[in-house]
C-alpha cells in the first residue's frame, strides 16, 4: 500500500488497482500511518524510505 503512495496514486486509484473499496484502502492507510507513527502520506513515504521498506 505504501508503495502506491510513493507513486502518488490517489485513494481511488489504489482501490481500483487492488480491487478493493475506497473505505478498505482508507482503513489500511490509517493502520499503516499508525504503525509508521506518521499523520500524512508524505510522512509515510519518507518514513518507509528511512526504514528501508521502499
């Protein structure tokens, strides 16, 4: 999911790409932000890169 954020995909684009609902994407992103201790998409991408996840 965070890889798709790094590609600057919108929530709707991510949902279509993964064949899931927009609400499912939002839930997963919220959980990813929590695990990365961030509040925004740009912070999530930066933190994931710092951790070597991207």
